C-alpha cells in the first residue's frame, strides 16, 4: 500500500538535504572512511564503498578528497577514528525515528541526540525499540507521468524487488541494498533517471501527521539533522501540510 503524499514528502526531503549541503562533504568523507576501513579500498569488492564514492561524485566532491578518505580508512593516513552508532526513539504522535551517527565521542553524541529528542517532544528509546519498523533497502523514486509498464519491465529485469505505484502516481522502485547500483545503472541505461535514488531505511508502516504536529515533528527532525555527528535521520512520519 502506497503512502500519503509520497511525492510531496520526497521533494521536501530533497529540499532539506540541499539546505544542509554545507555539511554533506563532511558526512560523505566519514562514510567513505568507515566503508574503506570495514571492507577495504577496492570499490569493486566493497559495495558500501562504491555507494559512498558514487554519492560523493554526485555531490561534486573532488577526487583527491575521496582518495584521502579511503587512505585514512585503510590506515595509510592518520586521522580521527570514527565509529558507527544508531539511536532509536519516538517523536510527535508516536512516529518512530532512527538516527545513524558516526562519532569519535559517544558521550557527546548521545547527549546531543537525547537533548534534541527531549527539547522537541520526543523520547529516546532503547536499542531495537523501533528498528523493526524499517526495511534496509535501495529506493528509486520517479515523478508522476513515468512510463509505468516499461519502468516495471526494466526494473525487474535489472534485479529490483518491487515497483510500487503510489497514490499520487509517483513510482517507487525497491531493491536489496547491494543490488541498488546495478538496478540504478540498468534503469539509467534504459532512459529512466530517478528524481531520488538512495539506500535507505524505508518505513514498513507510516504515521501520518497533520496540523501543529507537522511543525513540531519538523523541528525535532531538523534538530537531529543539525547535530554534527548525525549522518542520517529516518522516520515513519509522513508530514501532510
């Protein structure tokens, strides 16, 4: 079943990401460093690193920055050592929130995340309290008006798990996380360029918020996004203005 106002919500998310573009290089460098440390320097055998490099190039990051981040991750250059940590909680209206961070100081990070939750009407939960409400997957979203039959044919042939026709007639292609690159390439080869394409934590069910709850929830999400150690914020909330 498709979500409410899917296209409007995705456009809003893109606008929010564009607004924080000043921080995007820092977040991408952290992701490349961690990916290289965990899986090695070869993007051909390290899908997570390949995804991170592709995203870096999409944001016009210089090649030298990418190469330095890989070397730092592999220990060839000195630098700050980051670790991944995930925080889970609830926001306005009981909507679930997951916050993925990369930090060199867990004490600082959890304090910042807890402060944001508390200040803006949320509650920081325990590990696993909301993770089951999300699916780790690749997501490619196409604006209303795309050729549905052809898109389905190409996507499934390229290895997609599903194609969803949302209520607003936008089309959503879902992939396994590490099939994302191949499916995206197959779609682009056939002339389908997604308006949003990412590996994400997709809500299994959504919590629709309206009225004042939208404003309150957006303040909480913005506060979490603005924490330096935060990489991604995922929520089951759908904000209907």
